[in-house]
C-alpha cells in the first residue's frame, strides 16, 4: 500500500547547510559502485515542491568553486556523491574540501563517507550543520 | 499505556525527526542477529505516556511509503531495525531511502548502521534531525 | 605554558542530554583497556564549578535504573565508559539501552562506541541530544 | 586579510564550538600522512574576513592548556589535525582530552578521527557542539 499521491507533509528542514569535512579517498577496494570510496550528501525533500540545490565547494588554498546545481524532486530523497559532481569541475581526490549547500525549499542533509582504501571498509556519518539565515 | 511506578522525568525531545541517509547493506558476514548488516532508529521515550510512532520511507524514484506504525512504551527505549519493517511493505536492500519519524509524544532518535558486508564490520551513527514544527 | 588557574571560560553547554543508542559489545579483541569494546559518554565541564552528573539507564523491557552518580571537576573532561558503571548495578552486555544524563551545571556530552568484536575495530561517534528544559 | 574577488556568502556558523571527545591513537598502520592515526577539527570560514581561532585543550587530571592559535583565511576550509598542535605544547598520545574552539568570526566545525592502530582503519565523525554565547 503506497501513500496516496495527494498527501502532503508538514514542512521540515532548512535552506542552508554546511559540511566542513570533505575528502574523497583516492583509492578503493571491492566491487563498484557500492564499495567505491565516496563521500555523499544525502538530501531529503519532503515538500510538495521540487528543490533546486546549489553546492559550493571550498578549498584550503584556492577560491571556492560552484555552483554545482542539483535537483531533488518533491517527496524524494537523493544521495548525492561528491565524486560525481562534474560541472563546473570535478573535485580532486585526496584533497581537503568543505561544502555549502543552498536550497530554495527546506531540506535535510546528512553527510556520509565510505572509505574502502583498505580491504575492509570504514564508514562515518553526521547530520550536516543547518543555518537559519536566509539566502543572500 | 503504562503508568510509571515511582518516578517521572521532565519532558525532553521532539515529535518529528528525519534521517536522510538510508541504505540497508544487501549482504552480511558473521553470526546473526548481532552481526547482521542493518540500519536502526534508536528511540528513547522518557515520558509517562506510550509513544505512537509513524515512519514514512522516502525513495529516489517513487512515492513515499507508509505509515509504518511502531509503539514505544513509557520509560522505554526501542532500537528499531529498518530491516524488520514489514507493513505496508519491506524496504528493499541496497536501495537509497530516507525516513520521516513522527510521534505523538516527544522522543529522541539516533541513527546507526552496522555494515558487515565484509569480514570486518563498519559502524556509523548520528543523532537524527529534529523538527520543531507541529504534526500536520 | 599552562593556562593560569585564575582563568574562567564563558558558559557553554546544557544540563540535560540524551543518548538513545546504547549497546555494549559483549566481546573484544586486542589489548585492554584501549581496545576493549566499550561505549563512552565524553563530558566536558568548562565551568568553574564541579559538575554532579546523574545517569539514568533506560531499557526496552524493564524500568529505568539509576541514578549513577558521576563527578566532573571544574575545567576538566571525563570520558566515562558505560562498561564501568557499577552502582546501583552494571549494564548488561549485548543489551539495548539508552541514557539520560542530568547535570547541575552546563556540560557538553559526546557519545562514542569502540567495537572490537572482530579483529579490526569499528568506531562511531555523535554529539548527544541536548535538552533545554530545566531539571524536574 | 583576503578580499574576495567576486562573491560574498551570507553569514553562517558560530563563534564557539566544543568537542568533548578527544584521544589521539598512539600507533598507526599504513602510509603517512593519509593513513596516520589522527584527530581533526575541520573548519569552514565562508565569511569575507580571516578567522582567528583559539583552541583550548582540557584534560581529565590537569589544568587546561592554550591558547593554540590557528588562522583560517576568508572563503577557505582548514582541516586541522590535533596531532600537529605544538605551541604551547603537543597533545600527548593515548590521552583523554576535550577541546574548546573560539573564533572571532562565525565558522563551522566538524570532528573526525581516523584510527589506523590496526591493519584496517576505522573512522568516526560528528558535527561539533555550537555555543550561542558571546566570547568572554
């Protein structure tokens, strides 16, 4: 039994999120794509409106890069791998970075890394940091 | 509804929680149930009233599914494995999802994954995201 | 060069914290105490006053147990292993539990588990959930 | 103080952060520096002004040590390894500690540990705890 299409959910979430930790392991073990070393921003949009996200990537030694534009449909989740961001440019592997995520509707963002550089994988996750300020 | 025997606790928690990251590893190593790959929502209800929870599961490519109904007695914790949710339908393994958890009394929710796809297990945890909006 | 004893820090933290996830792995690999499977509540008290903490442990199938009394001196951290809580009774291994931590001065609490059931250890951590309500 | 070339970002973050968990694994496996056991505070400064950070390290059995002074340029991230803090003194390995991080501009702080004491590494991360009080 699926939820009927007409159901709406009370709003929840924020429009601005930050993940200060970012580092894509340069190597992997195991079958892809599941065991490919990666970093992900898992986004939930429970609203009735499509969410338009803009990622900005910050580095330690050069100007920020972005926006990377991502769409999350209404009532959907998207687990976005930083590995796959390509436009305006890929994120280099083995490099410290951080990310700012801005959305036009409230969403919720969780950060996860799978590190399979060694034969056994390691996992870590945290809720991203939510800002309450409005988008400039 | 249980009535506590001797002591009540000051209220703490929220009625709405979100876990954007969800993915049940499709395989496992080691003795079950402890080493079975799983995702859990650990819930604490410190109130004097039974908590009635409704889980809604969101996917990347289809309408949300729910509600999954779970009861957490007064003064009790329940570590709910997403693997075991069955009604209205099981959550498919190896599939991106996210969850919205709504309760009629304030609770606290923490997300944990044990991944035992490989011979050594990996763990991750985070507090879920709490919403302050009332239930629609 | 140590900070002089007279220095005070602006207050930070909360008086009530919750960790919904609790499960002490029943077995371990590797040299103790560093590699002993454990769960810890890491507490920082930056205030000028000794903090008196009371832990209450919640279970899935019986009444809560407590208080477990712990003292954290002024300007000190204590990484408290749930494994070592003994009075009024030890926490059974391999059992789901949750914890409520109440302090008479504001502190900050972080939850960490080291699981060394297998030959390679797994780690997880999260900030505990902070309540803003006053102690009953 | 750098001046951004083309774009400013709306402010986000806090000036005071706490990480109650701290413990630098005393040993490592694998090639350095990537696989060196370490603890890191990942900091993002999205403001247009250079951020001046002061770390204070708290111990279980002696007075706090600090300040350790760190600069994060405007529009940059820095992933600061506690292992590398040297002035006023290094943090001893295998020792419980906690940290207070104070900044003159709002930043966001995430805590990560890589533990490579065994042949397979373990990871954990969490957003640090943000205080809303002003700096004393």
